[in-house]
């Protein structure tokens, strides 16, 4: 049973406009010449009897955008549906302020770093962050934002550092800089995944978490923020994950769940028709790398 964090505020449709961003997501995919939605590749009925379905997970949430959508993203064009343009996600900020990432100077691997706002904010608090993303445009934008005068000064004053590389979460073994840092450190102590996991289908999630586990030291922690199945329809993408799915993903292969609690993810303000901004219900999961590999 979920160890309940403070209950989410009462659901207010005007404060949680998940359907609006989703329509925009689909529009973005269409304008990029991509299909409206790319369901996980068609599978024979036999293959549908995956562990997930045996555990009773909904298959209705198995839709993900194709990886080519992320590879071709153009952050400079603006309108990237999750780009807060300079602000960290509130659950990331809250975790840092609660001391989850350890003292300043701790090295953090930021998986699917996007435009770098979480990484840059953490570096401006003295952390040493290595962010990677599949999207070259995300990496270029993250570097640009890190180098902007105010941010560069804040990072310097705090004694932090930030670096971004292009890499795929499914091919971490082939990401030289990530491997090099892991080797130097004897494994990362802290990994952050802010809204990457829910972009991946079942098989990709397992490949990613297995690769990530190999980069961690035993006792290292991964912090994962992803959209929750508490968000009602209408919904398109990314996936909404359930507590059971997260517990299953992190219950073996060198991981265990330490904490799973509810959180709110912020969406860009222009995606809201309310003055309170646009918010999406999420999970904030803390998983520990166990002593296995
Ligand atoms: C929803 S965005 C979140 C960005 C950022 N972490 C944040 O919190 O704003 C998901 C990011 O994951 C990246 N991504 C998707 N698939 C990936 C993969 N296979 N490897 C690395 N990054 C990936 C996307 O390019 C995108 O930047």
C-alpha cells in the first residue's frame, strides 16, 4: 500500500489542465510529420500477455510518442510542451531543498535533462550535474541556458558545475562521458529522472533502468518523477503510470523502492486558462540501487 505523502489538494479541473497540453503534444507531433500517436509496436495477442497485463495494469496507457519525436525536437522554436524556460520542476526543487540529493558538491546524473532547467538550478545550488538527453536541441539549449550570464554567475558563486551530453537512455553503455564519470566516481550516488521514464514503452523502460543500475553505486538513489494514473481522461501522452507499475519496475534487477509519493508537475503557464498555472498529477519515486551487480 502506498505510504501516503500529504494528500494532493482536492482535484480542481481548472487547475489541472492536462488535456490542453496533451492536445498540444499531439499537434506538435503532427506538425513534425509524425503520426498522431505512436502506440507501442503492434504485438501478437500472445505477446500482450506481458508481466504488466498479468499484474492487471491497464494497457490503455501504453501509448508513447516515437523516439524520433524527441530526437527531432526543436527547443529554439518554443512551444515544447514541458519547457518551463528557466524554472526547475517543483518536485525536483522540493527534493533538493529537503536534502534528498545530499550536500552541495554531490554529483547528479540527470537522465532526459531536456532544456537543462533542473540541472542548471541544481548546479546553481552547488551540485555537480551531468545531464544527458536524446535530443541534440535539448542539449544545445541546456548548454546555452547554463552559459547565460545570470545562471553562469549563480553556478560559479555556488561552486557548482554542469555538463550536458547527447545520449540515449537505452544505450547508456555506449555513452562515453556518462560511463567515464561513473567509473571515476565508483558509480553515481544520485540519479534524477524528471519525466523521462513516462516517455518510454515497457521494454524501453526496463532496458533503461537496467543500464542505469549499472552506472550506480550500491546504495545510490534514483529520484523519478512521472505522470500518475490518477489523471483522468481525456488523455493522450505521455503514459500515466500506476503505483503498481512503478513498484514492479523497481522491485528487482538491482532496485528497490524506498518511497513513493504523490506530487504535482508543472506545465508551461501558457498551457493554462487559469491564473493558477497548469498542473499534472505525478508520482515522485525514490529507488535505491541494491547490492547485486
Ligand atoms: C518530458 S521531457 C522532461 C525534460 C526535463 N527532465 C524536465 O523535467 O523538464 C522528457 C525528456 O526526455 C528525453 N528523452 C526521451 N527519450 C529519451 C531517451 N531514450 N534517452 C534520453 N532522453 C530521452 C526527451 O528528449 C525530453 O527532453
